[in-house]
C-alpha cells in the first residue's frame, strides 16, 4: 500500500488522505513497452511492403502496355512481310515456269537450266506453305512451330541463293547455245516440221520479227534479188491465226508485194527475252530471299518473347 499524507491547516485537526493501492511491476512495464515497440515495427514493415508492392504494380502497369504494343507491331510486320513473300513466291513460280517452257522450246540442250527453273518453282511453292505455317504459329504463340518455320525458311533461302547465283544468269556460252538452237529450229521450220513451224509463227508474230537474222533468211537461192523473199504470213503485221488459209495466203502475197513484212531478225529479240526473264527471275529470287531473312529474324524475336511470357 502506498500512502500519501497531507496536512491541511484549516483547523485544529489534521486530515489524513488515503489513496488506493497502485501496483508497480517494472517487468510488466518493460514487457508492455517491448510489445508496443514490436507492434509498431511490424506495422511499419507491413506499410513498407504495401508501398513496394504498389510501386511494382505501377511499374508493371506502365511496362505491360508498352510490351504488348511492341508484340502487336512485330506481328503486324510479320504478317505484311508474309504477304509480300507470298506474292513474290507466286511471281517466281510463274516466271520460272515460263522460262523453263521457253528454254525447252528454243534450246533443248540447256536441260540443266530448265531443271533449275522447275526446282526454283518448287522451292517457291514450299516457301508459300512455310510462310503460312509460320504466321499461324505466330498468332497461336507456338514457339516450337515458329522455330521450325524459321529453320525451314533458312534452308530454303540458302538453296534459292545457290540456284539463283549459279543457274539463272545467262552466260556467253548460253547465248551461243541459244543461237545454235534457233538456227536448227529455223531450218526444221523451213522443212515444214509442224512443231517448229508453229513455234516460229508464234515467235515472229509476238516479237514482230522475221527469220533468225532477217527476212532474207526466207529467200531462195534460185530467186532473183529484185523479188521479195518468200516470207510466211507470220512475218506480216496482218497475221491472224484465226483466219482461213485462203485469206492468209492472200494477205501474205499482198504483204510481199508491198514489202510490209518485219525487217528485224528474231535472234536478238529472243536473246533479249531470255535475258530479261532470267533477270526477273533473279530479282524476284533476291527479293524473296530478303523477305525470308526478315521473317526469320522477326520470328526469332517473337519466339523469344513468347518463351519469356
């Protein structure tokens, strides 16, 4: 018990004031202080963690839209490049087939060139299939399928580059073979070989030319020079394969008399067509290879992003 005495001088008597017992336990007070300090520290730690999580959430909210936008842009570029690659592959197929047909018609000796063109067309068809497969894999976010498409495109690009560099360009030796083949074909057309007659009629009409070197190739050695050469109707501007033979013969004689037939030979024109088609095949092949390389790079980036996610 703790007593407190107080004297009050208001009268002759003393007044004693008594207070109730107040326990004092210093260990309990220390424990209470420690518990209060621990609770405060715990509360501070909770608030600190909440602040950190809020900061992380704010940071994530800022980075996620940016990453999503980059992903969308890459997919858009991949699709656009895929469309360009598909168009280039279709153009390469058409050009390669036309070149192989022309090679077979004019120069049967260049069988390796014809095979190379056919092989280029087949590779272009495989390229279209691979591009479609890769685009589907990108939209479905299939990393393994994207890797497969990238590897196949890489192999196709390497093979196409080799063929384009070796077999597409027209070399001087190819020009000599083509000239020899044209001369042999022209001789067979003069001998009324149906296949070569039809081929030369189409060539002279389409290219507006006559003979290998000119209309004089049709001149008979027994025919005097002041007479016009015995050119076919396909050397005349009025040629129309849908007309009857009688009408065509009449137009041919009129063309010979007026000397309105074509005066340029077909050799240079046919050679120019071969060079132009070969150059177009080479250019389209290079474009397709560049697109394939870009698709490989973008596909690798998309695959890496999908793997991280």
